[in-house]
């Protein structure tokens, strides 16, 4: 595996989360695959069914970002596999967000999401083709892993 | 995309679910990548954190199959993308199983899981490298999709 490629894939992965943290739809749009690959773009938000197609996926991000006043990710267990022009990244998203469900306030809430991110190399750029995030509901196996 | 390849990938995907339905650990073992790729094997069961490595993943399947007296899958929304030797399959797993949590019985229970399956072509055979299944908790977006 090419070391420079690996660094570029991890940068693309980090930019996906940074765009969400910044609530910046333009940056989020730039992360995802476009053109001939737009219709193959897929995204599973935690607990959601699959959304298909770049337009549908970006619409969901606009909605989610509009409803997320604050979010921060600490990524752990980052693992990257490259096979040709496709890269498979997995990571744990350790999330800090603001829970204002019990009224406006500064309550910080946390959570853990496991993510599968598939990137595609298009004209030298690694673009996100598929994101699958799911809630970790049961910590039992994680303890066993350590 | 090669038509014969596509058929072989969809066969490999179907065999993954058939092995689970049959509760056959040998068939399940044959589905997953081995050899040089064994350490890169990854699996997320619905609600679980990521399990890494062929041995760890197959151990989880042995446990799950031992605790699943009956399960049947109806796959819908099957979508396959091939880029070189890596294939990305997504599908909805519509599950029929037996719920005996309220005592022994014939109660059928259902559920919906969205799956991302990544296959790798190794010596001409498509082998499962990564499975990510997650519960669909909210039907809201599915309705919007239609």
C-alpha cells in the first residue's frame, strides 16, 4: 500500500468529519463522489435506512447539520484497506454533542458510532462513495476486544 | 462492469445469508476472506462494535448461529458496485425469525437491517472482507424514498 495514498485517504476521511463539525455543506459536498459516480453514492445515518444518490444524501446532511448546533468527533480504531482505486476505512466515532432535548442548555451528550467509509479514487482525488454509520448499543463485545 | 462477475458477486452475497439461514459454520467460514486477508476481515453485527480478524468474526457467527433457532432473509434493494478487485454490495435484510423471549413458542418476529458488504476477488473467487449490518430504527426516511 502506497504511503502517500494512505495519507490522502485518511485526510479525505478526516475532512468528512471536519465538514460535519463545521456544519459546512460546501465542504461536505466536496467530500462526496460526483459526476459519473453521483448515482452510486450511498449513506446510512445511524438507525436510518440507506439513502441513495448524491442529491438525496446531501439533502440529508443539510437537514442533519441544520439540526446539530454542536458536534465534535474523536476518531479511534482507524483502519484503512486499499485495493486499486477503492479504499475501505473503518473507525469508531466517539461523539460529543449538545443535548438540548430537556430545554436550551449546555448539556453535553456522548455516544459511540461505528463507521464504514468507502472511498473511490477519481482523477487522482479520493472521494467518499459510501458511508455507513451505526449506533453501538451494546458495549459487551468492545470490552472483550481489549 | 462484467456481467459474469456481477452474477458471481451476487451469488457470494446470497451464500452469506444462506449459510446463516442454514446455521452452517463451515459454509459461513468459506464465505469470508482468508490467508493474507484474514487479519483485515471486519464485521459489525446490528448494534455491535466492529469485530476485527477472521477468527474473532467467525467466533461471533458460531455464537449467533447457536442462539438463532430459525432465521430467514428476504433481500431487497440489492445494489452492486465493482471497482477492480473490490465489490461493494448494499441490501436491505428483511428478517423473519422466531422470538421465544416470552417463553418457548412459534412467535414469528420481523425486523429490518441495512447491510454494507465488501467483497474482494482473491484468486478468482469473491470473498467477503467486511460486513456492516445496522438496525433500521426509523421508517420516516424510507417513506420519503419511495
